[in-house]
């Protein structure tokens, strides 16, 4: 698991191991505004051979969501 601040948000990449031994992306994003915390979880269909690889791609996925580069998905 990796957790880091980015452009006013907090991204947490916490991959999940699948039954076949591969890893999938599981990302949480939080925003903190005016004493209110908003959060959302996101998943992607991509799979990776290692936990580390999935963690790194999850952090990148979170940054892409924050920048509005994932169609149909917006940050909290």
C-alpha cells in the first residue's frame, strides 16, 4: 500500500490479489475541503504480476483521475 498527497488530494493505492495470483488496481482518493472529507474508491480491470507493479500503476491511475483524464470518472 502507498499513500501520498497530490494536488490537494490524498491518493491511496491498495492493490488486491486475485485468485489467479495476479494483482488488480484498487485506489482511494480523498479531498479535504472546508472541514469536510470526501472520498471515493476506484478499480481498474488491468492486472499485474506483482503487488509493487499494481501499486505504482494505481498511484498513476489516481493522478490521471485527479487531472480528469479518465473518461466517465471524476475525483471526489
